[in-house]
C-alpha cells in the first residue's frame, strides 16, 4: 500500500469480510490516516483483531480512542 486511499479501500474490504454492514460504521479520511467510527466499543476490538491478522498488518499502526459517543479505530502507515 502506498496511499491513504488504498489503506481506506483495504480497510473497507476487511470490514466487509469481517461481516460489518456499511451502516455500522463511518469512515473519515485524514491526510495520513483513516478513521473508522463505530457506536460499539466491542466493534473496535473485533476490528482490531481482524487488522492484526490481515496480510498488511505490519504496514500500519492501529490506535483506538473515543470521540464523544463514538469509538474510533484509526489506521495509519508506519
């Protein structure tokens, strides 16, 4: 992967493969990261496990945080 857009596309594929419907998350693009907003903290933890086991896991940093009522999974390149 070489761009944030490609990272977003891979994250969307991973979300679909993990069984997340598109109405369960919101994706926000930033200059150097992709943030996926969920309503449930368990969704972030589940997605974290999926990211840790995917083929591009070593290329990204996974961080989680809370923003207001939402729980955020943030992905960015090393």
